[in-house]
């Protein structure tokens, strides 16, 4: 079975080829509007939440959304749902302290979570 990510198109940006959606989005954000932060602290917070999404959210959502259709595995689905609830608890805690994941303004950290929506 071919990975969804392996099927991504390559994009040429600034003379460099990219196939990873996060790299493409970061390129555009760094080239234009300020959605990655204006200070090193803000940029670190944005990058932290992008990594949280990549390593603690993305795979779980894929398991819950795509696996029941493509290759039903009930045990894996239940495990992913349980782990995703724990991830949501972390998000709830963070969002109780700030309006958005990385601070008080919308950023790439928030946008990165919409790719599965």
C-alpha cells in the first residue's frame, strides 16, 4: 500500500523542490504574512505546536478517519481514539491560557491542524 504522503506532488519554490506539505506551508509563511511569529520566542511556540501536530495529532487522526474506510482495524481505531483524547486534553489546557495554540494571534500552528479537516 502506498503512503498518502508518498503520493504528494512536488512543488518547486525558490529553486528548491518540496513534497512535504508542512515544508511548503512554512515556505509561504516565511515569504509573506507574519504567521510564524515576529520574535524568536513566538517562532519557537509556533514550531513547537507544529511538531505536536506532526507527532501527536496527525497519525491519530489518519487512523480514525481513513482506516475504517480503507482497512478496518477496530482495535487500532479504539487505541487512536483514546490517545487523541489525551492530546485534546493538552490542547484544552493550552487554549485555556491563550486564544490560539502559539499565543494571542492565529498562526501556522493553528493552520497546520486544519489539513485533515
